[in-house]
C-alpha cells in the first residue's frame, strides 16, 4: 500500500509515505481492539490492499500528457537577444508582418502601423528581391541599399521551427573621407606616436588654416600642448632668418631649424580632374639637425599613418630598398599582394629600370629635393606614369618618399581627346578633298551634258559619253560619303517618326540580308518625333544592315537582325551616368545582330575612316564612318557595344523634336513667293562668280543656252567690282551665282558687300560643303544653295527656281 501511494504521489517524499503507512496500521489495530476478532481485522487489511492495487492500476493506465518539446515563444527574450546598438535587426513572418525589432531598427526605420517591415525608404525593390532569395535559398545579401537615414548593407536569413520567419540585419555603410580620417589620426594615437619621436604633424586647409595638429606641434608652436591651435594660420607659426633657415616663432633664438614634409590629402574618387592645390595637406615638421634616434624608431607609426591615406605612398631607404608601401601605391603600380618588391625598379619595365634607380640614388644622396620621373609600369607598359620622388631627413632609415597617382581616368580622357582631335582632323581633310573633287566632277558632268546635247542615242559616241557621266556620278556618291563623315553634306531634315523610316526600308533590307537571316522589328509605344533627313537615315540602316549581314555570313546557324525603336526618358539617361549623352528625352534606334562581334581592342576604332574588320579587299572602311557623320550632323549620338563571338549592337539616340510655333506661320512667305512668280519673266542678267575655270565655263554655257545674259568673274573682288561698275553704268543684275570658297575674297564676304549696296538682289551659292554650315556662316535673307557636283540641267533649274520664287 505504501508503495502504491509512493508511486501515485512521489513528490511527497518518504516522510509522507511513512505517515500514511502508520495511519493504515493504526486503523487495523484499532479495529482489532474494538471488535476483538482477528478475522475482521484481517478482512479489513485485505480490503485496504485490494483498494490500493486498484488505485495503482488505474493510475498506471491513465494517459500521461507529453511535455511540450518547445515552450511558447517569449518575444521579450528574443528582443533582448537581438539588441545590438551597431546594427538594426528585425524579424518578419511569412506574410511580411513585423514580429520583432530591436531599438536600433525602430530608431532608423520606425515601426508604425501597418505592422509590416518598414523598408519603403530603403530600396523596396532590393529588399523584396532579397526576401525572395532568402525564402528560396536560406540567405541573401545586398551590399548597399539606400534609405532616408543613410546607406546600409542588408543581410536576410530564413529561420524558425518551420522556417517560417526571416531575420533582417542592416549595418550602416560608412563612407570613408580621407580628410576626416587624417584629422582623426593626427589628433589620436598616430599623432601621439609621431610626437614621441619629435615629429610635429598638422593638417592644413588650402587657405592655410590649421585643421588638426598633434600635441608636439602645439607645444612648439604656442608653448602648450592643450592650447587652442585649430583655425590658426599655419604659416604664422614660422619665420626664417637671413640664411633662409625656418624656425618656430615661439622658439625664437633658442630652437632648432625645421624642415617640412608636405603630403596633399586628395580624394582619389575625384579622378584626374581633382586639383591638389584645393585639397588639405599633411605637414610633418622635422628638426633639420636632429635624428630620430633608433634607425627603425617611429617607422611603424609612420606606416600606420600613410597606410590610411588614399594616396599611393611608399618609403625607401638609403640603399634604395622598399621600407613600406601602402595599398594604394601597390594597387596603382599593378603589384599583386600586400608586400612590395625589393626595389622600386622591380615595378617598371626593363628599359626604365636604370633611369628609376638613378633617380632614387640621387634623392637618397643629395640635398632635400623633389621631382618626378616618367616610367612605364610592368602592369601597363603602354602607358607612362609619373612617379614622384621627395628626399626626406630625420625619419631614420627613410630616405625617399615615393608617390604614385592613379592616372587611369586621366589616360582615358587623353585617349578620348586624342581620338576626337584625330577624327576632327580627318574630317576636315575629307571635307577639303571632297570640295576640290566636286569641282572636278562638276566640270566632267557638265561637259558630258553639253556633248550629249549634240549627240543622239544612235551615235557611236553616245554610250561612251553616258558611261563617263555614270562613273562621274558614282564618284560623286563617294564624295558624299566623305562629306557625310566630315558632317559637311547637305541634309534635308524633316519631322518624322522612326518606325515609318524602318517600315520604308524593311522590304529592301529583307532582300539585302538574304533568307538565312531573320529580320525582327519591334517598336515602343509613345515614341517622340525626331527631325532628320529620311534618305540619310535609310542610308544609315542600309550600312548597318550590310555590316550585320557580313558579320553573320560565317554563322553555322541562321542569324537574326533586330531593328528596335525605344523611348528613352530623362531618368533613363540619368541612370546611364554618361558624360557624352546630355540629359533629355530621346527616341533610340537599335540595330543588333548575332554575328561574330567586334574585338575589345577594335571597338574604339570602328568609326574611323578606312578602318575595317573585314578581310582585305572586302570593305572600304567608310560605311561606319559615314553612319557616324550622318548621326552627328543630325544632332544624334551613336554607341557601339559587342560581346565578341556572340553579338553586336549599335544604339542611335535622336533628341525628341519639339515643334516651334513660328514654323506654322507660312502664309506671308507663300504670298511673297506668289508675288515673285507673277513678276518673273523668262531670261535675265546673271553675275557668275567662280574661281575654277572649267566650272565657270560649263555654268556659263548652260545658262547662255537658256537665254540668260551671263557676266563672269574669277573671284569675289572681281565680282564686286563688276557689280558696282555695271550699276554705275545704269545696268543691273537679276541674280548672283557664286562659289563659296575662293581666293582673295570668298563668296560670303562678297555677298555682305553686295547686300550693303543692293539688299534686294538674290544669291545662289554653289558649294560642295553643307548647306546648314553655309547658312550658319551667312545669315542673310533670299539666299539659296546648289550643291556640287551639278549637271547642266540642275543649274538651269536652280537659277529658274530662284528667279521665279520657287526655290526653298
């Protein structure tokens, strides 16, 4: 019985069990005493035992509730576990609800209702993508997200019994500032270490104010380590004597002369355009006649200070060996690892080793000097860099301070400027050649027309003359390509939609590229209109399509040529972060092929004239240069991208055209043209001014055959004298036809002189240069243009159109 009770209630202990047993025995004894019958007492005892067994069996058969494996979550404990002042921590459930967050998270992002993760200001797109990645992979990391309170690094982890929670950790991204770090170093442990070695250090602003100084500098400058020296004039603490030695003013007559080690603290993120004179500087002030003591004393502190600076700095000893080089120096020098080589000359190519070793030796043995030496690094042997050398004293083994600037951005800019200058020079040359060649072609085509007037199609010479004229016209198309490259051709711009131009040329392109190449055309909605010459745009598409076809000719699989038009907003341009494309709204034309691509070393040269990636004899090298010239003359921008062996993409950006209200006012102009038409009668007197004898002869014969009275002059001065003399004698001219480029006095100068006397006289200029350029140079009304080369019929029609008032 005692065993049953002990099993049923083990928590009572052996004491309770013993008391119950004694009580049962006492009751049996009492019953025996009262009844006097042992059988009754025995029956009573047996009943107690049976009852105990029944109770024990019932307790054994009763189901015992299992203890829970985990207790209910106590979020206060979780909150205490994630409390971290250095980072924000939050926990969200499957629905994205904010379950728990630490105090730092609430400070930075808040926890206002609705109770969801409040990262709307912290790159929501990146946060959502990180959450999806964490649910899928278990973890996600984002190096930088932007919020109203700053920049953060984000980590997301999946956790929980059922992996039904996400833990978010956001750590602030600290933007390192070279000036701030230098000020903290000089005012902290590094400054105190320099002071122990009798080295005074100060950070000085470009205007000469002291931004920070160690206690050693303050002691020698004003006599107290704790004196207020910030914002004082750095130069005011020093003076020089008759021998040009420099002393502290406060130590006048009792101090040692000092020397300066000057290190500009320029931000490398500013690139090559940064001016070192506008950056703060670190000045180390050292006694001229005092050493540092131990040869290596203070060098670890110097290394610690220079290692934090973003400048490429290194120290060498008197034997020319490296003592120290910071990470910026090794990175710019292209050296792998954190340990510099034995000598600075190990970083340069073989041809420059001797010159660099001699320069280091001169600075280690000579007086306090500084200078630069141009070297070519082994990492980038094609680009010389400037290595600065400055002799130092008072720093133990340190003898020369080396500085190396990251000039990659400067080199890139130099390449771009050189490339632009070369393209401009070639363009000017091409324009001059095209202009002179057009004069020759004008004479050839003109004489062919005059000869054809005396021959009929049945004559034996007729076909030969036609061949001469046809080849002359082919030569004229070549000059138009040269003018297109030099952006001096005549364009007829119109306001148009790029999809219309693509649709016009698509049929021709399908025949041009062949059946093995698929042409895909897609257009964005809401495209803005552009202002360009549709004929020239078709030429651009044809040239790019021909290049794409040739690039896909060797493909084993069928190729694809894609023509796409895209709507480009100002925000999209801003996101490109390019200095070439001005921020604005554009309509882009994209031409992409699946050909062999362009090698990385060639993509910067593809727009140069006569440069081609095709085999010898298969390309003139003028196709892409013509495209470049047309796009630039139309006010657009063209960019090339390629993945060698896979694809090439050309993207052309045209500014969206904004209509000018004045363009709609055409009624007065139309009335003036109609008035001139009514006043004109066939014939008239023409003053022809042209310095090329053959062109002048052809034009004269063409106009005389049509009944015009022509007076000729060989240059601008002669033309002006002829006009003045004719009007003084009572005559007049109805039209002046003149070349633009002539010796002595050119056409525009002559036109201004004539307009000062006869403002009503119309002008027809003949030139191989662009009409737009001519109109920019000559801003006079009633001026018209005839491009060279021209035929006999074209000059006759142009003169008649001007006199009738039909010319544009």
